[in-house]
C-alpha cells in the first residue's frame, strides 16, 4: 500500500467530485439553503397564520345571558368577539365552524353566586375540540370566568373576615437549576443524533454510487485497473473522498441548522424571555469523535454495495432500501428514558444515537463512550475490509 | 391519436415495468412490510420504555425539613419518591441527574401556616426538560396540593365555613363537535400531505425510466422510428406513470388505514386522535380532487425527465421538481391555514386543504368545485406541455 | 516481449455454470512486432488481453509480459504496459491535460519529467488547442488522442489494445492504426484484438485465431493462407471455426 498512490487517486477523485454539479448542489447548496428557508419560512408562516387567526373576529353565542348579566357584559366587551343572538342551532353551527363557541349559563347564576351556595356552579362552554380558533375563544372565555370568580372569592372572604392568605396557606413554585447547556442539550439530544446519523448516510450515498457504479457505467473502471495503482490503493482513495463528502455534508447541514436556530432563537427570545440556547463545544467535539467511525462504516458499506451494480440506476436500487435499515435504529434518540447498558452498546447505529443523546445532555459516561467507540470502530473495520474485498473480486468489478 | 396504439405502448411499458424485480419489491415493500412494522414496532417500544421510566423511583432532597414536619411526612409517604439526606451540593447533584428534585422549605413555615399570616413560598428545584425530574416535580406538587387543600379545609372549618366558598363558579369546556370532526382534523392535516407526497414520489421512478432511461438504453430512437405517433407515445407513457403512481398511493393508503386500525390495540399512543370513520362520500370526493393532481404530477415529471440525457441526470431534474412541490405541501399543514377562494387556485395547497375539509365531514361545495376545476386546468396544461415537448427534436435528441 | 504460457481463465456463471473463457492459450510476441488476436464476440480475446494486463488473474498457466510474471509480479507488469480498450472512456470532468497527468503520476513519473513528456506528446499529436478543455466537451477524434496520450505517457515497452477501432469511422480509425504502426516502429511489443479481418490483414505480423477460448491457429497471413488453402483471412477464419465446431 503506497501512500503516494492513495494520495494521487484521492486528489483526482476529489477534483472530479467537486466538479460534479449534482454533488455541489446536494452537498453544499442544499444544506446551506434548505434549512434556513424551511425553518424560517415555515416558522414565519406559522406565526403569521396563528396571529391572523387570533385577530379574526370570533362569533360566539350566549345562552341564558339573562342569568349572568355581568359575565355576559364582560364577554361582549372582549375585543374581536362578536356575540350572535341565541339559537338552539348552536351545535350544528359549531360543527360547521359558523360559531366558535357557545356559553351556557345555569339558571339564576349570579343570583345564586351572591348567596353562598354549597354547590359550585359550572358555566358550560361548548366548543370544537382541536379547532384552532375555537380553542382561542375558549381560552379567552375561561379567563373571563376565572377573573370573575376571583373577585367573588375575594368578596366572600372579606365578608367572613378572612384574608386572602387564609385561602392560600402557602405557595410553591418550580425553579429550574439545571445549566442552560444541559437544558438545551436535552432538547438537542432528542433530534440531533437522528439527523446527524441520517445525514452521514445520505451524504455518502451519491459519491459512493458515482465512484463505483458510475465509473463502471462510464467505462473507465478498466482503465484505472490497468494502471499501477493497486486495488487497495484505489479503494482507499475513493473511500476517503466518499467519507469527506459525507462529513462535509453533515457538518454543513448541522451548521446551517444551528445558525438558523440561533438566529431564530434570538428572534423568539423577545417573545419567550426564559429561553436561552447554549451548546457546549465539548459535547459537540465528543459526539463528532463518536460518530466518526460510524461515518467510516457507512461510506465503506455503501461503496461495497454500490460496486455490485452495473450502472447508476441499479446502484440506486440497492442503496435506497439501506436508508430504512439505518433510519430505524437512528430513531433511538426519540425514545425517552432509555438507559445505555453493555448489551445496547453492541447494537450498531442505535448505540451511537443513544450515546450522542446522553452527551448532548451533558453526560459523559466514559466507560460507555469507550465501549461504543470500540464497537463502532470494529464495525467500521469490517465494512472497510468488505469494501476492499469487493474491489478484489473480478466478478463484482466486471459484472455484465 | 389512435387509442389502439396508445394501448399498445401502455401494455408494453407495463410489461417491462412488472418484469423489473427490484421495482416490484420497491412497490410492495414499504406499504405491506415496512410501514406497519415501523408503526407498530416503534409504538410498542415507546410504550414499554415509557412504562418502565414511569415506574422508576425518584430521589428527592428536602432542605429545611425541620420547618414543616407534616409536609415532609407526606412527601415520605408519596409513592415514587425516595427522600435522601440533605446536603449543600443539591444543584450539582440535580445537574448530574443523581437527584431528581430538591424542596426548600423556608424558616418558620409551620408556624406561619398555623397563624394565617402572609403565605410562605416553598421552592422546588428541578432539571427542566429532563423526564425523570419533571415526573418527580409532578408528584411533589400533587402532594403539596393535597396538603394545602386539607389546611384550607381545616382553617375555613375553624371559622364555620366550607372550602366550597372558594369555588363559586368554574368554566367547563364541553366538546360538541362530532368524533368524525375531531379526529378528522388530525387525520385531515397529515393524510392529504402524505397522499400528495406519495403521488409525487411514486411517479418519479417510472417517469425517469420511460424517458431518460429510454434514451440511455438507446431504444428511444427505435420507437420513434416506428409507426406510432409522438402524441400516442406520450399518452401511453403518461398513462403508465399515472397508473403506477395511483396504484402505489392507494396501496399505501390502504396499508395506512389497516395499520392504524390494527395499531389501535398495540400502539395506542401513536394512533390517538385519529378518526376511524370516514364517510365513503368524503373518500370518493378526496379521490376526485387528488386525481387531477396526480395527472399534473405525472405529466410534469415526465416532461422534466425528458430533458435528461441519462438516468442520473433525470434524477437531478425531477429532484428539483420534488423540492418545489414540497414547499406548498408543507405550508398546507401549518396551523391556522384555512381553505379560501384565493387558496383554492394555488396548486397542491388547494387539494391538501380541501381534503382536510372533506375528512372532517364538511362539504364546501363551491370551494370543492373550484379546486377541482383549477387543478384540472393545470393538469390539462401540463399534459399539453408534455405532448409539445415530445415533438421537439432538441429535447428528444439532446446530447 | 509477451510470452503467454497455457493461460486459462474459468468463470462461474449463475445460470450457465462453469465457463472456460480461455483454455490453455500459449503464444509469443516479439518486440518490434504486431500480434493480432482474431476472434468473434465472446471468443476470449478480451479476457486474454486482460490477463496480460493483470486486470484479471489467470486461473491456470501464466504469462511473462515485458520481462515480468503476471501472476507473481503484477505491479511491475502494469508499470511496463500501456493498455487501451475503448478509446472514448475518459473522465469527463477532467481536462485533457489532467487526464494524462493523473495516469502519469500513477506511473510514478516526477512532476518535471511528467510535464516535459506531456509537452512532447501533446505537441506530436496536435492536442495543444484542447489541452485545458474538459474531456466530455471533446469530439470523438480528440478523445481518442487523449486516450493515446494517456497510454503513452510512461513510454511502456509493451502495448496492449483491445478492439481499439470498435465503433470508429474510417478516418478516425486510421489514426489509431497509424499509431499502432508507430509503436512497432519504435520497437515496442504490440498485441491487439479485433474481429475486423481487413485490419488484421493490414497490420499484423502474426495472427492468432481464437475461438471458444482456444487458440486454434497461429501464423503470418501468408502461412495461414497456405496452410488452409484459402484466398483471404476471412475464408481461413470461417474454415477454422467451422472445423472446430
């Protein structure tokens, strides 16, 4: 194995790949543009639509308003709420979305409230479950009723010579003491491992096909095999380009995603003050080291499989199903509360997904990290060996 | 344009396609094997993992336990909470996940409660977004609420008043929308999106194969030299792409329906909120509005792929079409977007939104008609374009 | 010099079972001579040539090419062989110069020597005007020249051509034929395969007729005509093949 030859092959394949328009678009342009556009566009539109829905005038009906004149008055006074005359068609109208909600006051409500009755009264609010605007109106009506209730309670307490403190002996509140990094890490650890793994795979797919089956299709396979470069040197040179492309695509995508989220986050920070986004460089670096052998395994395996194909189209047919084989275990990061153990550490892809989730959350289980790194390196070595072997087999290289 | 010739072209393309083993496996693999497996499998695993997580004991620490012996006693009796001795480094322990929560009771708590002065505040320290910590907090808060309710009752009772004094009126939401409508919203948001995406994606491969693939294999020239007209050739190919796309979509929908029904027992979490009764009338109308969209997709993909010289190139070009189509599809599932006359004219979004209406059992006939008409117009245009392109030598013989 | 010694190549086919593509083929080719391997499609020409170029490994026998054994010293063999199969198989996205440079480097040529050599070759073949043009933008004739340059860059003593004029028009085929003659003039050992009779008649010093993996006959054109009492190569060929059936 002469390093010089590997370098020569690597340089040529890299030049060739970088000049391929398809690679440039799917590996560079797409990740950089897609995420900002998607996130910003989708998020922006969602906010727009939701705000618009909130501002729309909501038709509401009051049933038995005569029993609760004060409440009725308050509801009528709400902005963007239009009270329609009462009718017993309200169920149908709510279903048809002509009406967002109907409020039913029990008979003699306010009269009963002024006397202290034993039974708490309930005001029914009929609505359309799951429908956005109906939910907005429901919440606003609930708020009105809540405020009214508090006034009554205050008055009642005073009447009995009780203070507000009597009604509320003690308070308790939640206080997050976890570092911002850890909180962000938990959220990131949910989806990021999945994306990183899937990106590593998809980023390697196209170059793996192009450099093997594509070479066969173009008729240049024979020529390179007749040159002094040994089979192993050719495989290594090509493999390095596939790996590089895969890592570059992943890194660019994550970067683009991160920038978008941070930019979006600071825009959102004005809306939700508590949200602080912080990512630790240490966890990012550790995850990278853990994912690296997996990327190696992917690149080598994809090349080995794609080499079997006679042309690009056939290669596609072989590689596309592999996506599913990888996606399922990669989804491991979506599962809450799985604890890593020695057995799970052996399962390829799943182990990396779960480990990355832990690392993002700020945990560094060094023994597990070592174990999983070891296992993944083993799988990577097997994949590389398999790829190298494929390149030795004449029936694979010259399949007709 | 002779129907018989179109039929000949169609039958040959169909025969060719069905003999490709890999394509066949691809058609049936996802709907019949992968999707059910993934849904049920994942649902099962998620259920098991969640159950196991919920049963685990949470370690909590009480700081200042001497100030509220009664409260502490309650916490100790609460299921799922295991108190540990107090120590200074609780913040570190919570961060390291060795401790799930810490409760800090201010000085003089018990006395303040009994005397009825300003309410003291108990702090619950926890790890936000961490499941176990949040569950522990839930349990703690529940215990606190129960205790607080008792204190209130005893205090008010001492003055001869019942706690019901404090709950004069409450607003109770009551859903009056039919089950179909409630479940239909969730279904109607996701299903049209998937149907549209499926229609598009399953048309990709045959569209490329029948145009760029034909060029690559060198058989384009041969067929063009035969006595079939260009228009007939296009129609035959287009019909194959269309029927392939529709077949795939139907199969996937059936698989979806069956899996969802079946998964109701095995993976309840994932299938919650989906409607199971869809009126056949609605289903038919959905099909009617999706059909011209499928035509639009098939014809457009066929035209775009025709520009390619090779299979690889065909993939690139059709890939761009896919990207362009995904955006409107995604927009249509955003919350707060409603079908209107204006949106009824926008391709893809209109079909998605009208399907949502139909799934919830509402029939805005005017809008349905508008969507159908608009999509049909677009479909006709795309078909006309496809036929035009097949006439152009610069496209057919690009090299 | 090429010395094939009972070369054998066996394949395993899924449907047809064991196939003997090349069966005990032996022949010699001297420097300054052109050896033509003549046969129909599937006769074993390509497989034989691939074995000589060490692209395929023989399942039996061996060959000495340029003084090195193909089984024991394949690396050395490749360093001394120029192999040309299809004239148009180039890396489309590389320029003509880059294409030739890549292989030159693989042949271990130093930058200085390589640049000089490329300069010479490009000058001689008239390639300077499309030196920096991408290979997929070249005409067939230009592509051919690039392939020739690539084959020659390391000045190998042995040249192996596998159906080099397949699919080329008359004028462009002549360029290849001229090039092959030039190689002979330079004292290189040349072997090429073809199924075009006229080509074999015009070019070859020795002709080997191969059919079903076996070398059925060998000799100069005159010798073959005399031996089999047939007026031209095509008749000789048909006679031999039919007799073997």
